C-alpha cells in the first residue's frame, strides 16, 4: 500500500507543475518586454549621446531630393522629394539631409543605409571637400556586397549633390578613422566626386591608403574628429 | 590568370542562411573556374587555396608579378536577385602625372581600364546568357581590390548567400565557371599588354 505522505507529495508536485505551466507564458512575455525595453534604452542612450543636426523651427520648409533604393529596379536609386525645415547654412543643411537619408524612407525595403547607423560629424573644408564621419554601424550593419555598398555610397553622394551644392567632393570616415573599405568591398580611401563642377576631385585623383599622408586640411579634420571621438 | 576568392580567414564576408559564408562558397566557385580555365589551356593561380585571408595588396601582387596576367576577384553578395551575377570594373581613373614611367601602386589599374572593360563586357554577356535576370552590361564600382591591380581586372559578384538552401548556389558553380572561361577565351586574342610612356619618348611595357 502506498504511504500517505507520498500521495501528498505527488499532489504537491502536480500542483507545482500546473502552476508553473500557467505561469510560464506570462513569465516569457515579461522577459521579452524587459529585453525590448533594454534594447530601446540602449539605442536611445546612444542616440542621445550623438550630436544631432540642430533643426531650428525658424528654418523655412524646403523641398529636398533624397536618393533611396528603387524597389522595382534592383541596384538603382530613385529620387524622392520630401519637405523638411532646412537650414541655409551648408554644414547644417548637409547634416539635416544626411540624417533624413539615414532615417530612411517610409518603405523600409528601399533604405540604402543601416537603420542603426548615425552621422557623427560633418565638415566642409574651404576647398569644397566635405568630410562625413559615420558611426561603426554603417560598416557592421550594412548588407555585405559590392552592390549594396555601392548603393549606400551613391545615395550619400547623390543626396548631397542635389541639396548641398557647396560640397564638391566627399571623404567618408568611420568613427573618426579612415577606412580601407565600407564593408570589405567599396574603396573608402578615395575622395568621391559629389558635384560635376568638381574637375579636380575625382575618385582616385587623391587616393590615400591608411598610413599614407593625407592632404593637410583633411588630415586636420580627421585629427579633430579623432579627438572628439576620444572625448 | 589570377583568380581571387575574396575574404577568408577571420573575414567570412557575407553570411547567409544554413551557415553559408561568402568566403567558403567563393572558394568552390574559384576551384571550378580554375578547372574550366585549365581545360582551355590557361595557367591559373589562386590567391588563396584554404581558409586564409591575404591582404588586398598581397592579392594584387600575385597578378602584378606576372607579365600578361588577368585578374578576376569572385564575390557572393548578401543581397540581389538570387541566381544572378554581375561584373564590375573600376570607374574612370585620371591619368597619373608621374614622370618616372612607373605605375603608382595606388593607380595600378589605370592603364588597364580599357582592357578591363572589354574583358568585363565579354564575361557579363556570357553570364547573362546563363543566369536570367543578370544585367546585360557590366557596371562600375570602386572595388578596393581592383584599384591596385596592374592587369585587366574585374570583380564578379554572385547573388546571393541569402538563398533558401545551399544547393541553389551550388547549381550556379558550373555556369559561372563556364561563363568566365568562355569570356576569357574570347578576350585572349585581343589582349596586348599596354605600354607606359616614359620621359624621353620611349615606352616601357
């Protein structure tokens, strides 16, 4: 005959199993909620640390042309007109349009840059060379490949060309540093031509492999960004 | 003929489903292409035969050390229409102002751009015959690997590592190998190593 205490023990264990089964889905929901909250908070914290392009409410709204990916034509860019409060000052204007480009279109399939990448700094040197410094995510989160990297760079160049005529050519930095490639394919050691009026600054006209001497003004800009990044 | 399976070692390149990595897959494509080219009488060098990752310059140096070489770098993208392939060449490179008659390493591709385009056109035509949806014409992109290569040089990018199953990529291997071999066979009779003008009116091959 089964001792009475084993019946009690069995009953208690059975009740515990039923309670756990009932409680488990709720626990899982809570864990997922907590995880989402942590991710959101980390992302928010990161964005709060980044210098955001100031948008003055006094800035008049203007139509800008953004170049995002074409859904129908693979590997092609499509100009999209959007209305933004836009500064007349070229550096602020460049930051505003690049931040809009990074924020992406309504149709997320058409984005050309990773959603978690951020513009850390933007300068325009007196000779019309723009220097854009992006966060590491532009390299780590972009889909790897020649086509996707080329599309990302082209979308930056064409958007600047359409909206900030003062930028004649562009140097792309990642986290304040020169990079050999964007994500293993497209060459970032060069200056990219932004504006067709720029006869001198064609790509490869001034290649600067890491370790080599950069033109003075760009070297200064890189130094400034490195210091800012360290801070 | 220098064939370059991109990435390798600690750099897996694009990563897809089923644990597919670009660095592993391109090695398969390169090995099959090597066989197809050798069957056509070409001498073929691979820039890597295992899971190592030579630098961009080391890879270029394999071609730059040969006279009359041709360089093809093989990639698999993480995007793009599955089952297609694209050929890329460097965009226009301004002429160098050097007075030594030597080609600067950073602009090594410049004297070979016309030849690279010709080779690229031929290979792209062969690829588009075999892989529906591939572009009919080659494309330009500043691919880092091509810039320092002193030979007709193209990049072939296959889509993609995001296939549903590895077999889809495996089925493309013979077609890609054959397209490259045919393109190169057509290109061979037209390939004359360009001469570099040097001060004093003479030329240097």
